[in-house]
């Protein structure tokens, strides 16, 4: 694999008109790289592709509580970062992942699941949080569902708030999600740089969240799966401590997804871990030939997990 390069994501924004890509210039919005000069994509694996998953969470070095929750139950992978303090943020993030876990697609491989279906689930989570916490709690949400689209596997990404989803694929690395935050708006309008955003005093102020505020609308993107894809879902406890370049280095050099997850959390702790840190790493590979040994390997139960910050089941 060529040396990974940090650059913007190439995804179909499902909220754009006529399903056209958000950037129609034929160039990468972050680097200006033309389509003709991008590395050639590898063929997408079939619907029976295999996933390997690693995950972990840590309350960090300065927080008394862990308000992050996550779900890693195929085909749904998501991280929720609760806001609101004790008996609030943890409730919001927990409701969020439990709502996703209660969906009928858990345990299926590549369901014919649409952005509209996912939007209904997210709205249900938002309604439940507002009902149970009376507007005093909120949560970000970022994640992906592995779905079938036109007979092929696709990643259906979703995001509300400033938790992030990244993709390392075919030697390139980029952030799929777009932060819903005050500093991202300042960056988008050219008032501050990406580097200044990392230390800006308003960097933790989100402009969209589930369960609180006036805007809980999620963004959605759809991308075909490519063999060798590696996804990272994380709360801002990771991205606020480690640069994209540092994240890319770990993802591209640590082969095992659980070891990569552990190393990312360890790196955040070494950097001070001022917030809760939650990480999910998902690898996609084409299913092997079904000889006797490999068939036995495929019969193994894939790694999966769910963590609800409020301690409930």
C-alpha cells in the first residue's frame, strides 16, 4: 500500500440534489487532487464480505464520569458522546445506542436499509432523549451501517455533532463526517485555520445534537465498500488530542483492529486525555475461498460489543 495521505472524503451526500456528489468539480475539496490522479480503486468485495472489529472506551484523565457510549453490533457501528454532566449526558448517549441496538437489522450482514430508515431511528432516539431527560441532556452521534445498495455492499455513514468517522482506503485517509461545531463554521468561512481550531476556546461547542437544542438533523453519506477499507469512529476525546496525521499513522501501521483501537486510546491518554475517549475500528475484507479451514474460521462469531454509559443493559 502506498503511503497514506490525509485528504477529504469522497462520498455521495444523500441530502444533495439528485444524489450528486457534494463537490461536482472533479477535484478533492481538501487537496485539489483531480479524479485522474487519484489511486485506482480496488474492486468492492461481495455481499458476503468479512468484518473485523476493535473497540474501547476510557473516561480519560480529567473526567470523573464516562458519558460516551458505543455500539459495535453488525451491521451497525456508532459512537455517542453524551453532554450534560452526571445523570444527563450518560443517559442521552445510552438511549442513543440502545435505540440503534433495538433495530430489526442487528445481526444481519448487509440489509437493504436506506438513509430514510436510519433517519427514523435517529429521530426516535432524539425523541426518547428529550422525553426522558426533559431537554437537559444531549449527545452527538457518528457511525456507519453496512448496507446493500444495487446488489453491492455500501457504507451508509451518519453524523450529528462533532464526533467523527474516518476512512483509510487504498492508501488514502480522510474524515467522512463533517463536524457540526462553532469552530468548524469558522474554518469553513476562512476566519480561522484548522490548526487554530484545535485550541480555540469554543472548540467544544456543537451546533447540532440529539436530545437538546433546535437542530438534531443528521447528515448521511453513501459509499461503496472497497476491499481493505478501514473505518475509525471516535468521540472528540480522541480527535481533540491526536492530529489527523497521528491517527492516520496508527491506523496504517497497526494491523489488528483491536490493537489499533487500544493504541489510539493509549495515544490520547499520553496526550492528557482531557475528555472521555471512545474508539471503534472496522476492517472490511473480501470473504475467503470456502475450503475447510477457512469455512471453519468464518463460522466464528465476529467480535461485537455495546457499552451504555449509564450502566444499564
